[in-house]
């Protein structure tokens, strides 16, 4: 009797354990828990992604084409798959994820036809080395629309890329940014390749717009890169776009730099765009900001022996902005990886009623100005700080405005250009617009590759994203971004101290500690040896019982 009761009890316990295991599996499939210890929660699903299901009318299918050979050799694909599963669980059935191994030749051909890119990878199997083609790309399908992320090997920007791709496949169109190159000696094709790549990576399409041409109505935002060739006819087009509620990013200058022949500078002569910006509430000064927080630049000059020589100059005209001098409240600048500005001009905010302003980036408090004699060449190095005594202070370098902007051409006849079409009238009432102004035209061109400042392109792309969609996507995009260059200490005194400290630690402290440890260890060994070895003629001490101490005969 007791034996039967025991068997029944064991069976009930077994069934309960099985039920608990099954319940745990079902709960684990629906709920995810992951500990994110990064400083800015780079691996935590954002509010935008958790609420993405509200934007999806019908199910979006995400297919992750992943080669098994890559899964076994790299941890990135596993992190990607985990993130996709977490997004699927949070979508309330609106997102379905499937992982497919394109191993067969027929499947691989179909995958490449979608736009998924194969990468070559060296693998070793059975002591033989060979090159394998591996896939790790995403295809998103909504109804009969498709978007592709060609290759992904980590989750650093995956959330941003997925949100952009899902919204693009829902709308069946890419975001479009119109570009006006305002400097006469530059073009989008030749001088802004890094910017173009950054926008392509962010899922944007760039449209090159000629100076004076109408801005395409499908443009979600406008980039104005440079301003020395923009007259009133060109500026009126830009002004009309903003009066209609447009979004625009301006990389402009108050001082024109001649860098192709010989390095020289002069105040900008054309001022049409600068007058328009001042009407909006931002004045670009015809001055240069110099900062001890700056880059070291190689200049080529003649050597004493007649040949060319390279001289490295600490160049205060190329300003390295510091994190403490950026707006910590703005998602655009709070996590900014870095921003280097070449020959920047200071900005002055002049508030307008109904317009919200924001100072995004400033120089350090130790910066100064050049207002008259613009010494910019390497041969002018002794004159760089000529005005530092009277102009030292902190200066605004980038700012934003939001609201209905006052037109620079209100109450005036539209400008005319011989042989060009007549310009349309301005809107009767200005719609709310949004702009960002950076007082440096050259920071956005391919000069950034020379100084490893490619995060400048990321800042421009993120700025346009912020202009178009607000804070949410920019906050995702900038998570985890870091400036990995060894240039944190830009102040000369701080740099000198850190260099001295590095020498002291590496040449004195570390070797001294090793030598001291060796001497101490050798001394201890000799002392133990003297204790253990008895002197000649002396009797060796006999061991005593532990309890014999104090025992009397």
C-alpha cells in the first residue's frame, strides 16, 4: 500500500516538474531579460523599437540570411539573432523573424539577387585553409515591398538601421536629402564622398541640386554646404523652402580660406546667405576661432637642403570640440563621438519671437579670435595668438533654431537673374521650420579623412535625421559612439603633464617595482636559508610535540 502511494507521489512530482519546464520555456519565448552594463545602454531595446508595432498595419517579415560557417567563427551573428528575436517578441505579432542558411547554390543566387552581399572569409577545415563565401544580411518584406540591409555583423547600429528600414518598407520610399554645394570650387561628387557614404549607410538618398534651382518637393531635408558662391537668387530659393516649413543644415563660413594654391584667408565677400541666417536669428561673424584644443597638422615646406620637408604644427585653427562643451541635453550632441571644425567662425544668437534656439557646440574657454590679420599659414605660427590677450573666451560654433523663421526677403521684390526663370512669391505665412548652423564650411568635406575625423560625416547625417524625425532616431544612432583617437588631452599643460606621467610610470615606476620585487624575494630566500641551515658544530633542534610545551617531568 505504502509502495503504491510512493509511486503515485513520484509520478505527480514528475508531471509537475515537466509542466514547470514547459511553462518556463513558453514564458522565456515571450519575455526576454538581458543585463546591459554599457554606460549608455547600447544593447537595450529603445522605446522607439518597443512601440514600433503601432506603426505597422500588416506583418513585416524579416529574413536573416546567415551562413553556418560564420556562426561558428564569429560571435556577432548570434548577437544579431538575439536582437531580432527580442524585437520580434516586443512587436506583438507585427514582426516575424526567420533565419535562413543560404548554403545551396540556388538559394545563394536568389539571396544575391535581393541585394544581400557575400563576404570572403578564410576558414580552416581538416588542416586545410580555404576561402569561403559567407552571408549575414537582412531582407525586410511588407506586402510586395522589400528593403535590404546587405551585411551586418554586430548590433552597434543595428537598431537604428532596422527602424529606418522598417519605416522605409512601410512607406515604400527612401528619405531624400537635397544638397546645394555653395562653394564655387567644390562639388558633391568630388569633395563630399564621405558625406555621401554616411547618408547611404543611414538609409538616405542624396539629390544634388544646382545653385538657383528649385528644391525638389519630395526632399525631406536640405543640406547647404559652403556659401561663398551663393547670391540673392540662390538664397531666395533656400529662404522660400524654409518659409514653407522646410528642414535645413548649413555648413557655412564667415572667412574664406584659400587652401589650394597657398594658405591664406580673407573675410567673405558674398553675404546673401549670411544675411538670411541673421534674419532667422543666427549671425555668422567674419572672424576665426582658434583653440588650444586642436589638431596637429603636417605641413610641407622647403627644407634647408632644398628638398621638401614635413613639419608638424599644433594648428589652433582646426578645433577639436570637447564633450564638456557640447549640449548635454540634446540627443544630437550628448553622445557625440567627436567633432573637428576647420577654420570655424563664431556664431551669435539673436533671439526672434516664437523661435526656439539651442547652442549645440562651443569652443573651450581658452579659445581666442582672429578678427583682423588672419594668420593661417604654417609660416605665420608666431602670429597665431596675436589677439589672444583681448579676445580669449568661449564661443558658439554650432546652433539650432526651431519655429517660424522671419524671411530675409519679406516685403521685397524677388531677386532676378538674367536668363533664369522668375522666382515664385514667398508663402503668405511662414510655417514652422527647423535649421542647424555650423560655423565651418570645410568640416563637412573630405578633408576629414586627412585627420581621421570621419565622425564629422556622422554628425551631419545625424543632424539631418534630427531635423527630419526629431530626437528618437538620433538617440538610437549615437549610442555607443566613441572617439577612439588618442587626443583627449589637447591643453598643452595637460599634455605635458600626462607625457611626463607616462614616462615616469613606464620608465621608472614599473621597472622599479619589478626590480624591488626581485630584491625583496631574493632577500627573503636568503633569510629563510640561514634559518634552515644550522651552523657548523651546532646540534639540530629536535622537534617537540605540540602539547609538550610547558610539560614538566
